[in-house]
């Protein structure tokens, strides 16, 4: 029987067994940098297992990702994870970035192939002297240091994969190469995620598959990105945001309700780890974590 919402909330009151992680992107401007560090300051007391910082398409944020990650090492106690991709770089260059991270005390890499330099949906051509795919990168990283490694996976199948089976084979190759966990592309239909987990487990993969949760700050931005990334946007979701284009306050409430509904349902299905795509904003993610029962570990400044 599906528990009533109030029962669900009280069941997760202390959230002792829940782990969360937060994903940020490196800021481009001083103003964006201030906003990012404000969000980090708000979210870190929730004691995430790690926070990750993305790597722009084609390595375009190499310096900024590095600066953000190393500042996390210097100024916080949270373990940072640096995203790193194979795109448009030789193995020597990628290895150098990884070694710099290791030397700076970074012990966790989110290892990705990356999207083609010309954008999602265009043809990917591996760099002639580079790591061709994420599984090759994972193997290369393990030779540099005993990094903890997260990789990407796709409940609705990566857009370039022939089939779900082929996609799961690729996930297996990344795990065989040394990955410790997989983080999913965002999704909105929990049944899709549950079916995916069943298939992954049937294929003999036992490692944690952490759902990537994307709070809907902007419905149009999320649906545009979802189209390119091969994630579906259910009609019911479109309907919930329908007519709110010029009503940011209601949009925010609806976004919080939608995300809360999704994560609480996943908890009911046995999920105990979540990765939040924060878009560098703390508000929605903080509220959702609060609903999950997480509370700040140290008193916050007034
Ligand atoms: P892979 O696991 O390498 O697979 C991608 C595709 O390549 C497969 O579908 C398959 O068609 C093909 N393939 C893989 N291995 C082989 C093989 N051995 N032989 C033949 N074909 C193969 N992108 C960024 O640019 N920067 C980021 O910071 C970033 N962070 C992300 C974080 C998460 C949690 C997720 C889910 C995605 C992220 N992405 C990021 C997007 C990601 O780079 C793209 O989805 C990319 O298209 C695939 O990356 P991957 O690591 O899953 O690739």
C-alpha cells in the first residue's frame, strides 16, 4: 500500500541513512562566482557525501573547474569531485590535469567522455591521441592514482547507444575499469529509473547507481536540454508548469513540490542516495533536502 504523504515524511525524519551529493558548474563572472559560493555555503552544512564541479564542453572550463575544485579543498571540509572529460585533449593533457588534481589533494573524479565540441547531438570524434571513451579514461585515471571514480549512466539510454543492453555493457566496461559508482542522467519518471535498476542488477552490476535529480528552475530550459540529452519530459510535468511563465513565485513552489514528490517516492522505492544538479542555486535543493529529513550539521550564521 502506498503510504500517505504525512507517513512518508515522518518515516524519513532523521534521514540517518540518506546520502546526498551536489553538482555545481564553474562560474564565468565575478557575480556568478559570488552566487556559487553563497549556494555552497548554504548547502555544505547539510553534509553532502561530496560535491562535484563540472567540466565545460571540450574542456572549455579546464582552469575554472580546477580553481573551483581546489578552492573547495582549501576552504571547506567537504570532499570535492572534479568532472573530467576525454573531448578535444590528448591523453598526456588529460593525465596532466588528473595529476594536478591528485597533487592538490583531490581524490574523486567524475570520469566522462564528454559531449562533442560542436554540441550535443553532433558526431563525436575521439581525439587521435586521446582517451576515446569514458571507460578508457577510468583505466587511465587508475594508473595515475587510486582515485574514487564516479561515471555517468542513462536510465533512458544514452542518445548514441544502439540499445539499453549496449548501454549497460558500456556501464559494465566503466565499472570493470575501476569506477565506484554511477550517477544517472536526470529523469522525471521514477518507473523508468526502477526498471533501469532492475536491468542493471540483472546484468550483474552491484555498485551504487545514484539518481541524478534536476530541480526544475526553468521548465523551458530543462525541456530543451532534456531533448538533446535523450531524457523524456512527461506530459504531466509540462502540465504542472503550464501557464506559470510569468509567475516565478508559483513556479518555485511547484518546482519544489515536483522535486519533493519525486525524491520521496524514490525513498519509498528504497533509494538512499541522491545527486542534485543544483544549477549553482541552493534554494530548491535545500528545501528538498530538508524534506528528506536532512538538517544542518553546524549552526548557520544568522
Ligand atoms: P561513454 O560512457 O563513453 O559513452 C558514451 C557513448 O559512447 C555510448 O553511448 C556509446 O555510444 C559510445 N561508446 C562508449 N564506449 C564505447 C566503446 N568502448 N566503443 C564504442 N562506443 C562506445 N559532460 C561534460 O562535458 N562535462 C561534464 O562535466 C559532464 N558531467 C556529467 C555528469 C553526469 C552525472 C552525467 C550523466 C553526464 C555528464 N556530462 C558531462 C555529459 C556526458 O559527457 C555526455 O552524456 C556524453 O555524451 C557521454 O559521456 P559518458 O561518460 O556517459 O560516455
